[in-house]
C-alpha cells in the first residue's frame, strides 16, 4: 500500500463543469501485468476535461476517478509477469491497448477494439480515497497520471532510458504520450507529408504543434498555422510555420478564403485539431483535388459534418455555362 495525493474527479456539475479536488489516496500493489510508477510530470489534454465533465453513465463513465493520460515517471515496482522493466527505470506513459485483438495484431494499437472501454472507462481496483475509502476509477488510458503514484498497464509503458540526457528531461516527455504523438502521427503515418505538400494546421495546442514540427522536419513546402492566440502563432513561426492565420484578425472572413488568398489552388493537407464545426468544413473546402484532411479535434456531441459533395468532387473545375446560355 502506497499513500499519495491525486486529483480526484467527482460527478460534474449539471452545466458540465468539472469537479476536481486534490485528495489523499491509497494505492494497491500492481497486478501481474501492471507497474507502479512515481509520476514526475503529467500533461493535460482536452480529453481529460471532456471525460470528467460528462455525467456518469455517458460512454460507461463512472465517478469518482483519477484522470490524466500524459504521464512520465520512474518505475517503483513491477507485477510478476513484467520482465523487461525494472524499478528505477524512467518511463513515458501512453494509451492502453489489449495486445490481442485484430487491430493490435495488425500493429495498430491506437485502433484497438477495446480502446474506448480500456481508455475512457478504465478500472476500479487500484486506488481508493483515504478519507472516504471510496474505490476510485483508475487505469484511465491505462495510467491515471494525475497522481503522485499510480498503477500503470504494461501496454501503456514506453521505456525512455536511452533517450534521456539527464533526469530533468523526463518531465518534457509527458506530452509525447498523447498530444505530440497524435500530431506527429497525422503528418508522418496518415498523410505521409513530404516536400511537395502545403500543410495547413488548424489549432496550435500540443497536437497542432506536434504536426507543425513534424511537417518542418519532413521539409514540407509550406506550413500554414491557424489559431486565435497570438502567442501560439508567434511560437509557430519560430518552429517553422511559413504563414500564420489569426482567426481573430478583423480582416479574417473564412478559413478557405484566407488559405486561397495565399495559395489560390488550395492546400494539399489539413490537420484539424480544433473540433470547431465551421473550421472543420472550411478546412475541407481549403483542400485542392487529391487533398487530405485529418480530423482530430472532437466537435460538439451530435454534430454532423455537412459537405456539398458535388461541389467538392468538382473543386478544381470552374463550372461555367456556355456563353449563349448565360443570361
Ligand atoms: Zn489526450
Ligand atoms: Zn487490441
């Protein structure tokens, strides 16, 4: 049994406001395929907020629980089936996957058929509140990293010992577990962007910045960074953005118009991380033929994408009536 502090999420208010508090917790020993990790840093992602702001019952979610899914820390003990990790090893924590379904067996653990259950819901067997003895939801994304100590699923562990230059650097690894790897994977694995591509990145959080840096590393021809936060836009310039679009600018109308003012034929790749419905649709309209859009940002529940398919299929053609038919 280990004592620690954690951010405990309890049933949210009716207006979807999160109900978080710092509490004393008790942590059991790791199970056979689990690892006890002392967390040194955790990123925070919009998914932590979303999945602690919806009422219990939605998506099978229960409260109270410990969220957090961008942890980095030091291994303190391991379960009996864990043989390649030792106490003292520095580790980065990422999402859970079952390691046995057809997606996992096809080397696509991010599409694990148990992803929603294993990551959004987790389990209730490792952590309890010290004051109330309430069992707390744990194993959120296999890790529940908003705690000083936590039990982590083996599949969530990434060993980083060889990558670290010094102990302090481990803190910087935490956003790699979700945000940065998502943005990087969108550029490198999904779109395979390269030197011929004009990439537009909508939203400059960890996902967008990860996409931006990867597009720069892969020598993409141009990179348009889009946000409403001037500090983020300035940072994007230093990280390799060739153009920036500030959606709060008084001259800004729509994203497709702004993008086509720079590149009249449109862009080849859009990475959408905002989840804002109007930006999703304008991003799609910004692409030229053979263009790609990767949807990452989560829109409001119930939103349906509206696409004028005929217009989109003919996006590179100017459809004009013959002169004698024009009035
Ligand atoms: Zn996340
Ligand atoms: Zn799986």
